[in-house]
C-alpha cells in the first residue's frame, strides 16, 4: 500500500509562495490597521474638544471675538481647553510637548506664539497661533509618524453663518468645532496627501 505525501521540495515551494504573498499584502494590511487607529483617535479628539467647548460656553468662560485675530479671545479659548482637558504637561513654547516635524501651513514653529500641552491620554494640543481660532492635535503624542492627515489634525472654532452653515468665527462666540476640509494634493496644509480631515469624521 502506497502512502502519498508532499516532498520536501513541494513544501519549500509552497512556503515560498506563502512568504511572497505575505510580503506583498502585509504592508497594506498594517497601513490599514494604523489608519483605523488614527481615525478612531481623531474622532475621539474631535468629540472631546466639542465637549470642552460646550462646557466653556455653558460656564460663560469665553471672550467674544472682535476679529479673526483676537489675543483676548484666543487666550480665553486656550485657558478653557487647559481647564477642561486633564493636563499632564504644559509647554509655553511648544517643545518638549510637541515634536517638531510635519507642519500645518508652516505652523507650529518654535519661534511663534504656539503654546502646547499634553493631556492625560497622551494627546498633544497646540494653539496654531494664540490670537487665531485654529487648534492642532497630535493624537498619539510624540510617537510617529507625526504627519498631518495621519496622526495630526487641525480644528477650527465656528459659528453659524447667514445660510445656517458653520463657518470659522470672525466675531462673537464660537458655537462648534469643525475640521479642515479634505486635501487630496500636497500643499502646506497637507504635506503628505491625501489628508482626510473631514471624511474621517463624518
């Protein structure tokens, strides 16, 4: 009675094929898993920031803006963020809280007025420019890749315009947090396109 089995050569060829297929598919699989983690963390940061804004408004802690560039309003927004996020580390001049790497519109810079803090979950929050209503978050802190549209994202404070749609606050109090629109080709606001700033939230 003959016993059939695989020869050593057949086993090695099969393993080689499996190895090649794994080598081709693993990078894409790992990238998809990382993107899912970044997307989930981004949604959580957006939700937390929205809750912080709601609390600050209910406690009447924000100064109405007189213009897009208003240091008093920006300071009140930043102080409210630090109050309602649980801060584990605060940095007046960006570092060591924020790793200097990818930027959003050439910000933040160590020489600019870009204060930062780390919350207890390890996220880093930065005022893009303290007088302006743009805030940046790195959802995994100092860990890489430190790229906008991956683990770094911008948020704007907004209010309803005449058509009822949300727009960035020029004057008055903010009513909501909004994301940057998606950017599909590289520019200074998305160094490593595509950046799904809006699509990843909605």
